[in-house]
């Protein structure tokens, strides 16, 4: 699957979506059947799945971090299972944020590992078992909702309030990973991130399916990096425009922007172009923490470039402070019921 979503995915359905509809139908049938027939193996620990309905960025990483913090506050020892998209590692590996590289394990696992133990593995069951062996007692599965390789007790689906589910078509005609109806059946709750109205129809669909709707926003942990200075903002994430909006909503003067594909490995030529553009107009370079991880893992030029680039650190803030603890509690209760039924 592509790491750079076609722009038409996020627009009203047009001839491109219609032309690809036969392929979307085939893909949707296969993906939907996999979801409906899923009976994945389980671990004897509570498993919370943080997923999304679409390809592309929705906010899963900051959501996983927020739940890791909430689990720690609750006295638990959370561990995170990640597929490690963007990395080259193909086995099972416990991420060491001090010695691993984004190129090896992926940029998102490197960020997540700053907050809780992370195991990267395509086999999420093996990853969860490895975390259990290290003493973790609560598993957060970062993505993996559609793969059906590890039983989860609670599925929280994240949606960006601006993008929603795009044109509503299944891949490749749109961003949906499977037909929405099939995905909603296995969804336990929806988390809308942001205040825009692009996800309103999805929210209504979820409400009709009697799924709880939670809300949150992404907020900078500090605005010192953006205060009073014109910015050249760049990002290689699932939805760079979300980063640019966050900067503006925090009071940043975003004079220019540059978007790159998700997990983009910055070349020296990229960095030279960014430096020239910033110097020409007297702009301050600023990017995301996820991009910074890749820069620090890059060439000597990239490492030097990272030192002169501001980073906007963000956190997920729930509209209701008890949201995370409530979902964690319900996940644990479901896991206990599962254990009782098994015995």
C-alpha cells in the first residue's frame, strides 16, 4: 500500500474513485470477510487496540502515548505492540530508544518507546507474549485492527475530525481499509480528534450503531518554539496538513509549508532546499517529533540540520479527563470475563 495517499481520496468521489470501484469492491470483499471471520489467538492480558478505519494519519501514535501514560497512572505496566511501518526490521525486537534507529525499527516505535516498552513484530501475538515476559500487564496494540492476528478486548477507532473517512471508498479508490459497516461491527468506541466537521457523517454512523463517541484535541506541550516568529513548517507524516493546522491554532505564523510522504527518509538535497527556502525569507524551520526522529537517524547533514530545526511537541488532550481511565478499566474487565469463560 502506498505511503502517500492520493489527494482525490480526501475529496468528494469523482471519476477516479468510480474508475477504481471494481478493484475497491474486490478488495473490500476480501478485507471484510477477513474481519467478519476473525478469530485471532489471545494472550492472558488485557489488549487495547488503537486503530483507524483508513490508510493515512489519524492520530494513533499520540493516542497510544496518552493511553500508556494513563495506564501507568492507574498502576499498570503497559507495553506497546507495533508493526514498525517505515522500518526494515522483519523479526521480533524490543525497541531501545537510546540505541535503535528509525531506519531499523520505524519512526513511530522510536517515539512510542520513550513512554513505554515497545516490541516491533509483524506477528503481534508473538510481540504481546514478549511484552508479557518482560513484566507488562496491559497491552496497547498500535494499529492491527484489520489484520486479525491478535485478539483485542477493546477496539478504539481514531478518526481525524477534518479528514474523516475521505471519499468513503475502499482502497484503492479511497482510503478505507475495509467496508465501513464491517469495521464498525468490531468497533467498541470512536475517538474523534479535532474540532472540524469532516467526520460528522462517520460520527452519526457510529452513533446509530450504538458506539460511544469520545473527543480529544492535539495541543502543543509548549508554544515557545513558535512564539512571534515566521515559520517554514515541513512534515513527512500521514497528514501533514494536520500539523500545519495545529501550528496555526497554537498561534504560529506559518509562512510556508512543505509536505513529504509518510515515513519519508530525508535526503541531503531535501534539507538543502528547505534551508535555502528558510534563509531566503528569514523563516524558522519547524517539524514534528516523528520527523525529528528520522532526521537524527539520517546522514551527518541530517543530524546537523536537526540541531537547527525547531520541533513542535504535542499531546492528546481528552475533552473529558476520565476518558482514558474509563476505557482502560473496561478493557481490563472484558479481559477478566474472557478469562472466566475460558476456564
